[in-house]
């Protein structure tokens, strides 16, 4: 208190020492400052109501609540505090909340005789869930026509927004409560020169910088340029980098397409351009480490799976060589992977898998002018069969254009017992399975062969205590005898060659040639489902005499 007292006394002496002609300007200035701040205080509530009313008038399908407005004359700025946004179709949980939204006059723009604003979002949080996405999908008004840009202008009191900044933002997507949410955190975004006030001589004049954490350990960086005034929607060209993105978080999304994804991390780097005249993604490299990916086929989802396959094929044909759409990956590497196919529709259900898998794809593109893509795959089929596959692909309007070679050697057949029982109706206790194939697809037509080979097979391997019908016992006995008698190789091998030809969406084998070869070698239908005789087997032609 003594210090304050001495300070006031000192100020009083100095004030008394000032000439009277100098005191009046100071007094006038103090009066003006008090008046300005008093007016600002009185204007806070009317301006809050005005901004809230204008924002909600311009938005469609969403409602904004602004609890507090604070005007700052000394910085020619104002804050909106505690802003919340709710989707009208799902008002229970806010779609977004913003701790502070600041609008400040952009002083540099005044030099160009323009009055524009800088807008800063401090700690914005977006909360997205599945019901909100479904409501948005059902809406008759597209998202781009909801009025978000007009609402942002209302937040800035209809000043033109030229610099947009996000500090410590977050986006959380919750699909199902059983899974971990998809989350971007610590988002930092700066978008400058939105209104192109400085008019630099370039296509994308506005600078964009974004940094974010992805899930727990992942990182996202985007650096590039945008044209926010491009019609009918803004254009963006940027460099993107992804690091250590955990695939396990995407379960809610992948489960919908019968894919189970566990473990594994994704990294990628490249460029993308999205504008009304062109859409392109060019990734220099994509690296996926340690993924476990399983496709699950069930009777309940069979129709949906078929529809998705047709839609995917149609989309691939449409994208192939599309002039305004460029997709390219220079190199894709998947290491230490595990791929599986689980068929729950079979009796008994079975699982096929490829472990210790390594996949390399080079020069993958939807443009034929970029040249062919090469694919190399290696791993262990069912944990024991040494597998090598290679393919050359070329984009084609009429369909896939592919040359494929596959070899699988010395797979322990005990691991395939469920497969054999599902398609051959008998079990195996031991033996080795190999497969060799070459296929060529041109303009939607497929030709080639599949050669399965079996060695030292012994019938058996049924589940303990499983009852057998008399027919099953007779069948297994007959197959066991034929396996010993009808061998075509001194080492105890049985084999056949199945010729494949037809359209790629419905390949047909030479049915009776395949059946005859398999009968001679005693293993009718012991071929993997992907190469089994399909519709032609149901209505076979009579064999030629």
C-alpha cells in the first residue's frame, strides 16, 4: 500500500507540474477512451444477438449458439466465446464447439484500400458420429450449399475473410461405441491471402499450412496453395505427408465392407490437386507395415458383397484413362503382412491365409500413357506353402489388362482340411498341395490355366467324434484307393490342368476336360474356390464322343 501511495503522490506532483494547456488533451483522450470502451461494452449484447441471428439465417440444417460477444476497440477486434453448433436432425450432442472465435481487421489489406478480416478459431472441437453422417447423406441440400461460407462472413460482420487460422483444433469421429474413435488432434491450420488481395501471378495464390496428430502416434502435414475464389468450388494443390497412421482405428469403416483390419501402420507422401478442372493424386511412396487383413464372406452379406464388387468394377472402368482424373502411386510396399479369406458360407467354414507376406507395386496408375504397373507378392500359403506371384497390369477402358503368374509349392494339406471337406466332402490327414497358374486378361477376356498338384495325400483328418454317413465312408474309401492306384508320377503325385477361358467377370473352364482329369487323378473338386468350376458346371454340355 505504501508503494501505491508513493506512486499516486508522484503522479499528482507531475500532473500539477504540467502546464494547463497540456492537461486538456490528456483529459480529452481519457474521456474518449472511456466513452469508446463504454460504448463497446453496451454494444456487446446487441452485436451478439445480431451475429447469432445472421449466422443461423444463413445456415441450413444447423443451429449456432453464441453465449458471449466481446468487442476490443484497442485491437479493432472482437471475440465470440463458447460457440456451439448442433445439427438440427441430432440436437442431443453438439456437432462442434469453439472456445474462442476471434475476428481482427487485417491491417495489411488497408494498404490496398480494402477492409478485410483475419479469423482465428481457438480450440475448436468437431464431434462427428454415424447418425450425423446418415442425416447429412439423407439431406436434400448438399453440404457445399449449407451456407457455411456465408455463415463465416456473418461471424466477421460481413467483412471479407482473408486469413483463416485454427489453433489447437480437434476432429473426432465415433462410428460405433465398441471401437476406438477416429481422431485428429492438435490441428494447426493457416490459410492466407484467401481473397487474393496481393494478386500474385500464380494459379493458386493462397498459402495453406496444416499440421495435425492422427490417433496416438500418427502425423499429418499438408503444405500447398489454394484458390478459394475458384468456381464452382475452391481449388487446392498441396504436398501431403502421413506418418505412423495406425490401421486398427479404421475397423468401424472397414467392417462395413466385410474387411477385418488389425494392427499395421501406414505411411505415405506425395502431392494432390483438387479443382473443378482436374483431380489428381500422385503418391511417391506408400508403406504399410505389419497389417493383418481378412475378408469375411457370409451368407447374410453375399448380395451386398456382389453389389459392391460390381460397383467397384464399374468405378474402376470409369476411372481408367479418364482425362480429368489422374491417380498414381510410384511405389507401394506392404511388409510383414497377413492376408486371409474367411468363408463362413461354406460347410464347414474355412479360412485361407497368406502369412509373412510382402507385396510390392510399382508405377500404379489409371492412365495407360504412364506405362504398365508391376506387382510382386511373396509369402507362405497356409503357413507352409512357398508362394510367389507376379503381375503386369495396364489400364484399359474395356476392363482389366493383366498378365499373371502364380506358384504355390508344398503346402501342408492338413492345414487345408476344412477347404477339402467343404468342396471335396472328405478329409485329409497329410500330404502336400502345390499350384501353378498363368492367366492373361485382355479387353475383358481371360485365358490361361490352373494346375493343382497333390503329393502323398492320405484321406482322413475329420473332427474327433464327428459322425459319418455311409455315403461319406464309401466316398473316402474310394478316393483313398484311387489316390493309390491312379498316380501319374513316380513320386506319388497327382495333378491335372484346368483350362480357363471366357469373360473376366464369368470365366468358364472346359468343364469335362477338368472333370475327366480330376477323376483320373482321384481328386474331384479339390481345387481352391477361386479356380473351381462355376456356372458351366451346373449346366454342362454333353461330352463329345
